[in-house]
C-alpha cells in the first residue's frame, strides 16, 4: 500500500530551521517518534475502514492509539479513500495521510483492532510491539474459508426467502443459487474484476439459476425467489454506516457511502432485470 | 397475535443473521449472539407490524431495541456491539423493496406509450419505502449510542468491558480505566 506523506520542511524550505526540531522529535514518553505514532495510528484507521467500521469508530481507535503513545492532540480526517491525521505533543506536531483500500466487512478484524487499541491506550506497549501485533492481526485475523461462507450465505438467503413469503418449493433453488453466486463472487474478486461489473454478473447468474430451479420445483413465487437469491449482494453494512456517519456529523463520508450503495443497487437490479427478461418472469 | 408466525419470523431472522455473521467473518463462537440479535429484531418487528404499525415504524422500534440491548450486554460478550447490531438488522434491510423500486423505474422508462400512472406510482412508493426503512434502521441503531455518549458513559463502559475480558492485555497492566486526555478533552 502506497503511503503519501508531506514533510513541512520540504514544502516550506524557508521554515526548515524552525521545523527541523519538530520533525526530529524522536520520542513520545520514550515510546516512539511522532512519525511512527502517526503512521501506526493511520494503519489502525485504514484497517478499520477496510473492515467496515464507521467513521466514529475509526476516529476513536486512532485517538486511542495516538494517546496511548503520548500524543496530546489528535485530529483525524476520515475520507472515503484516504485518512489524514495530525498529532501533536507540546509545541510539536506532524501531519500524515494514508490511502484506504476497497471497503469490505470483517467484524473479526474490527473487534481485534478495537481490543488492541484499548490495550495500547491503557498499557505500556512500545510502538514496535504494537506494529508487530498489528501486522499479526492483519495477517491472521479470522477469515472463514469459502466452503463455509458460501453455504452460510445460501442458508441466509433461503431464510430471507421465507421472511419475504417465498413458498417452500422456492427455498431449495434460492439456497443453491445464492451458494453458487457467492462462490462466483469470490472467484471474480480474486481476479480483480471491477466490483460493479462483478455485482451484475453474479446477480444475473444467481437470479437466472434460481428462476430455472424454482420453475423446475413448481414454485408459485418464482419472481420473488429470483430477487431473494441476490440479496447476498445488497450492501447492508455500508448503507447502515452511511446513515450512521451522516447522523454523527460526517455528511461527506456518509454521502459517499450512500452513493456507492445506490450504484451497487442499480447494478444488482440490472442483473435481476436481465435474468427476468431472459426467463420472461416479472412481466 | 399469530404465535406460529412470530416464531417463524424469529427463527428465520436468527438464521439469516447467523448466515450473514459468517459472511462478515464473525467468529464461530459468537454466532449464537448473531442468532439472538436477528431473532430479537424480527420478533419486535413482527409484534409491531401485527399491532398495525407501518413497516418503517416497526423497523425503527426493532432497531432501537436491538441497539439498546447491544449497549446493555456489550461488556459481557466477545463480539463487538457494532457487529451485533449490524447482523441483527441485516434481515430487515429492504433489499427486496429497493430491487422492486429500481425494476419499476426500469419498466416506467421502457414504456413506449404509458397508459396508466400505476407502475410509476408503485416504483416511487417502493423507492420511498426502501429509503425510509433504511433511515429508520440507521436512526434506531444510532440513538442508543448517541444517548449513551451524551451521558458520557459509553467509553467508560467499553473500557471496563475490555478490562474485564482481559483480551490481549499487556502483562502487568494495572492502569485504571481512565479514558485518557483526548477523550476528556472532547468530553466523549
């Protein structure tokens, strides 16, 4: 992951003499330089964003990390694709920025990061120890294997089907279509296919498969089943995060998330529409 | 109150929440909490709907109840409050309404000679229902957190919970649950 930084001494050479002590400030309570602490806090923030946390959580955790290493002031800007932090102690301060990767959902990593940040804030870890722990978490945080996730998604969509009034004959096709759709989604993601294209392809595949299966099984609710089979693609976490961010005073990030959710919904519906057109359903 | 319907919705809400818990990489041991959160949310929503409330109002009350319950038990469980709230609300996300709304708008756009306004009205109705339901869910979940933060006890409770669980606490850490100068300054 590329890191973008701005050194005040480079951008403002006339003030370099004044800023030099600030940049060379090497210790915060003997536990790391401002540079190290800022980058570590940003790394926590980046991983949290990519794990599906709200802006408030990101702000709290980065503040916990920075204050745990002796920062007296922490200001964080949480953007959709980047984070910027300014930390300071006494008269000294530093600003750094970090790119954020694609936003996903990993609640296991989210929980581990929050717990670690709470320990950093209370404890006496060094920056190096915290960095090692962070690397370990990023590397080893629980990722369920596809052979567990795909059937679980199938079961979840089948349960959705019952909640939305699909008859029992339509439940089996929903399970199969959603399970295979999730496997296809993982395959497309592993080949770095654009997320919007991938969404339409998976929606079309799952919806068509479910429609054919529901017809074969004699379901009277095939059109609803075709919609339910793609609910695995509905971005529930980003939509809740969008609203949460707006309610908590971060409308820019919330709006960006909301737009992303709306576009994903359009692409999901395009897939369903293509499938229904192919099978002549929903007219 | 139709009890079989209530049990049906609670059971399938719990199953859907657990399935999405796996998708969101929640630990296997925490899945019973996901089942409980989904079942609680769907139970409250079903009761509210059976009492004649609208879908939006019922979703709001269900999310509010779930958010409050997650606040109360967060120090006793090994899954983050946020995760519990999200998976509990996932079965209530109106994905079906959203899809119907956009399909309806597609249909309106492809009508060559519209003879009736009904498809358009239906599409607009579905759009607003989806938007208001998501709004109700988000607001319902956020309210307990915002209220607790106003009272200034949310952070202290989180710290206490982490200290009680002792997860990954550095050896010899005997420092108190002081939320730190940053949180004091901001009044969090």
